C-alpha cells in the first residue's frame, strides 16, 4: 500500500515560480557586469551535478520506470499524475537554471578582473569535461532509453534496474557530498573577491533567497512523493525518495553558510577600514 502525495498542485506551481525567482538576482549580476568574477567554477559544477542527478532520477521514475510493468510503487503514481509531472518540472527547472549559471561562469571573463578583464577561467576545460562525463552516466541514458526504448523487455528491465541501483546506492550519496563540498570552493572565492565589490559578481541577494526557497522545498518534498505505506524511514526512505529532500537541504545549507561568510567578511573589512585611519593619526 503506497502513501499518496498530498501537496496541492497550486503549491507545487508556486514553488516552481519561487525557484525561478531565486536565480534571477545572480543572472542579473551576470547581465549587468558581463563577467563571472568571484564565482568558483567547481562550486557551480558541484551544484550542477547535484541538479543533474535529481533531474535524471526524477526522469527515470516518471518516464522510464512506468514503461516497465508493473511500474513503480514509490516516488510517482502509476500512471503519473499532474503532480508527478510538476515534480519533474521542478527538477528540470533547477537543472536548466544551474546549466545557465554554469555556461556563464565558463564563457564570461572571470580571472583577474581588474588586470585582465578579457581572460576566461583557466579551469573551464577541466570542469566542462567532468560535467560532460557525468552527463553520460546520468541524464543521457534515461533520455536515450525514453526516446528509443529497447524492444527486449527483459534486457530493458535489467538495464533500468542497474541504472537505478548504481545511482541510488552509490552515485547519489557521493553527489550529496559534492554539494556540501562546493561550500569550500566558493568560500575561497568570497574571501579573495568579496561580494559587493567590483571584483565579485556573486549576488548576496541570490544566496539569501535560494537558501530560504530551497529550505522550503526540502520540507515540501515530504508531501510530494508516493512512498510505500508502513516502510521504515531510514536508508530505504533515503534511497527511494528521501535523497531529494536531503540534497535540497544540503544546497540550502551551503547557500546560507556562504551568505554568512560573505556578510561576516564584509563586516571585518568595514571594521578594518574604519580603524586604520585612527591608528595612522596617532603616529
């Protein structure tokens, strides 16, 4: 017996709109500054990998798994309902928005903004290669399977089960760790290129809004999925549906922590700037 998702569709749509709005401050910074200074390519890469993993698994559940009888009894209804497609749209939107940010960081000038404004980040080829490799083991297989499904039912079922097992038991936990690790890459950039100065294109408003919106999303996922009634809330819950909430919590925590680092660092700079003239006057 599966517990049915109970979140009203109008709330799902509202959260979809709020997710879009949360990225607009950062996209606006790119548009106005025409550079990506102060934003770590690895920070964006790890966040994009997280969004890609969520989109790939949601696509698998909503599109691929329902093609194999008897279909799933968790994550999505069978057949999928409007709410399930809205869940998929939520994942797709986050993936698309992070992809835009990723493209901006790779294509816009980002190194030594004051001295060489036309220089792009030297790590661009590396992070692009890493992402393309991850794309080949995550989103590409499920999209190809949906577009050209295997005529052999047994081999198709085996391939999809292998994909699901590898991702839920191995890749997804690693992705969660990468999301959390993205904090350290971006923290270094914040300390070197403080937001709010000409040397940084990072939007503090964007960090704040995303921290709030994705924390709300993390809480809302508990009412957005189908989950077997009576199943334990533990590793099984995490592997089948809970990874979505966990990854959203990780992302919200990273954005909130980065915001705190930026605000505290800016406060220290202001304090230093105010005390230095007083010390000079005493000499």
